[in-house]
């Protein structure tokens, strides 16, 4: 079983890395790109769990380990 | 219009960051997580493009700017 986890800065938090990419793209001629936000993406391989257990466990891992709750938010999906 | 871009290390490339997270999770009691791969996720806001133009432009941006083709691969989707 696999899980995908997305961790993004909250939309109220400034993303300087994304802004830098946006400016770089603009200077390369891609001026149609108005905004860039960068986040992290994790692929977890899980063994020996039911779908419900995986759901609970990945939610806890994303919340407690992968995300800084002060500035970030997460979403996840369970596959297979 | 928005685009989502995922950039991951090629599956043949070692992911030490993912391995570190996997070991950290294991030491925290999450031993059901057998493997972790970490990648980057970008949300691009695009203006004044048709869906076809966006498709072409985001493919080029992902290939030329966001991805290091030696060790990384990408996929993307266009939204709205």
C-alpha cells in the first residue's frame, strides 16, 4: 500500500522560494506564470496495514512528523 | 488556470533524505513505513493562456527549469 502526502506552506505564509522561482521564470520569458508556491511531496510505502489503519497512521505521521503546524498544512491520499 | 508539477528523484537514484525520514519514523514506532521518497511539488498560477498553450508551456518549464534531468523526473497536470 502506498500513501502520497503533500505539505505546503499555509496560504497566509509568504513563500520566498516560490517567489524566487516566479521571478526567475519571468526573467526567462515565462511572464504568464503569475505565482509559484513550492511544497514537499512524500511517497510512503506501507506494509501490513488495512486501509483504515493506513488512513489513521498516515494522518498521524503527516501531522506529527512531516508538517510544521505553525506554518504548514498537509493533505494525503492512500493508494491501492 | 493552475498547474501542479511533481518533481521526484528517478527511482534508480538513492534518496538519502527519504531514508532519513524512514529511519526517523521507524525509531518513533512507525515501523510499518517501509520506504519514503521525498520530492518537490509546485503550484503555478497561469494567466492568459489556453489549455493547450498552458500544457506546452508548463511542460517546458518543468523540463528546463524545475527538473534536473540527470537525476530527476517530473509529471504535471493542468487544472480549471
